[in-house]
C-alpha cells in the first residue's frame, strides 16, 4: 500500500496553495468545502479566485513563492506549471515536516487527493495511488450512481442518535440494533425523504424499551420492476434493492441475466410457472411476502416489466398495507416501451399516432377481456397488447369486426430486449398466420398501428446477431428453490 488512507480534519486550519490559475482554483475549492483557512500565493489570480478573495473566502499573498511563505501553515499544495517552483515548494515543505501535494507529480507528493463521493457526512474516497487518476474518477462515478444522495441523511440520523443509543443499548447488541435501523423500515423512511418520521420512529423505539432491546422483527418489502429482459435496463434503484435483499421472490418473466444481479447469498424463491407446476395463487404470494417480512427480512418482490402495469403490484401492496408491513415500489421499464424501442417502433409519432393504449389480451373463460373494441379502431393511435399471444387470432378478428381495416399494420415482438428477440411485422389479417409459422413463444407483445411500419427503417437492434450484443447469459445461475415444489 503506497499511501495510507486517512481523513484529515482541516476545519479552520491554515492551508497554503501556490498558484493562481484554474488548477489552483480546483484545489482551493476542495479546501474551502472542507472549511479550511486558505491562503493563495501567486503573482496574480484568475477571475474566480479574485472573486473568492473579494468575498473574504480566501486570503491572497501577491508575489512569487519563497520558503518563508510556509511559516504557520499545516498543509501546502503547489498548483503551478513551473517545475522549479513546484520542486522548491516540495523541498521546503518536506524540510519543515508539512504535508505537501504537487499537482500531477506523484513523486513530489507526501499526500494525494482521492476522487471523492460526497454524501456528507458520509464520504467515500477512491485512489489508485497516483497510478491512474482517470480510473479513480471512473470508479467514483459508478459509486455515485449506486449511492443515493439520501445516504448522507442516513448518516446524519445515526450521528444524531449515536449517544442516545449508546446510553440505551448494551455494547454487545448495539451493532445488531444499528443494522436493523439502517437496513429496516426506519432507514427506508430516510431514503424516501421522510427524515422527521424516521427520527420519531427511532425515538419511539428507544423509549419503548428502556433496556434498548431490539427492534420488532418486521422486515421490509420492495416491489421492483425488472424491466422487459435486458439487465442493463434495470434502474439504479432496482440494482441497489437486489444487492441489499435477503430474499428475492421472482416470477417467470424475470430473466436469468437479471437474477445474476441479486446478491450471491440472498435466497431466491420462484413463484411463477415451472414444468409440472401451476402458478402459485396470488393470495399465497401475498401471504409469503408477509411471512418473510415478519421474519425481519428485506424482501424484494421482483416482477417482469413494471409492477403496476398488468403486474398485480397493486393487489400485493394492498395486502401489505392491511398487515402493516412497510414497503416501497421501484418502477421498471414496462414491456411496451422497452420492446417497442428495441424493435424500432415509436409508440407515438406526430404524424402517425397521438395516443397509445395499453391492453391486456389475457383470455378468461375462452374470451378476451371486455374491451370496448369500437374505441380501439380509431386511426392516430397505437395499441399495445400484453399477454395476447394465446388469443392473437381472436384479438385481430375482434379489431377487424369492430371496424379496423384488415391491412392495419401489426407487429409481434417475442422476448423483446433480449438476445432472443424476434419481431414479426404484418397486418391484422396475416399476423396470426405468421406467428404460427414462426413458432413464436411467450413472452410476446402485440403492437397495432401505423407506427409499426417504421420498424423497417428505424429498427436498430440487430436481431440476427443479438447474441453478440452483450446480453447473452454466461455462467451458472446461483441455486434457487421453486416455491411451488
């Protein structure tokens, strides 16, 4: 380890920056954010530094650097383009035992600046020891994408209650207590922006038991939309939830690639169709979520597409609400937008479609659901029909009978956004025959409207070579069990 990682408290401490240009400005800005007392030595200052001096944020010593300038300072940075000055700053600082950084010259540094993820009071510093600052910044950007801004509020809550918790809870149980707070319903309230409510809940928990026992064993349920299949379409919030989950309850439409984003030691419970098994009834799925949450687990209910678009998410959270189980919902890219985009079919278009309608084509007792078909025949709109493959012939005929021209463009998108995607384009009259001949399987999405014709010119996803696009599954899946077994 070339550099020892350490965080310095430089609030109000005198720090010197040598140089008055843009590089010096960046270092001054970092020091000012850390509330240091900053002085700049330079013959001149750029406009931004001049403005900081005018506002009293920094002090300026006009002139060239000399070793005497270091008197009284506890940290020094040289940010000039003059090698002789930089060497002189380094030599003078080392002789006086003052930490020194010479920008972009690791050999002249006794400390370096890491790339920082700032979620104050939570800070994450990333460094390559000067080997590749660009790589450190790339890692920082990934951490910033993963870490919500609200984590700073979570750290603030912990700071606020640190002493009360120490007074109420025995050391042997303190760590488990904080893990429950930060990962449970109180922490979720903070991440949802309900800081005051989270503080009240934590205060009530401490007051409820003077011995500071433990929080009630109630976990948390997160309904997560997995999107249409491509794991890269998962939202950042969805990826975080999958990495934090103790248990993931998933259905048939969740692809193996997406399951690979789940934390390795998390339990996986399948509640969809499997060979020789029936779908677990919705009521039993609801009770499963309740039972797992009451065991104190963080549960992710992972659903294909979006939980609130033909995903029965509303039914599940109604049950959770009735049972007092805390939950949140993370939307997903629904199949309509995801599959249509990958097929090069815009759902709306100024010239062709000014509205879009989502429908379920699921059959009930051998008949399509009770749609007002006459309203679905108008021009200037796009129809997107979920779960319609089984009833494709009947759906197309119903639309024709209601007044749609038989030659209205229609498409069928199989396993959209994945490396197995196939798109059939035809008309209401011939699409069922095409689908039968091509042996199209589920999941498949039906799109009806003039926008379908744009597929021929706007189709960008090369379905013939989709396996080269980086979405193909690799490696074995972690072990999981089928709840229906």
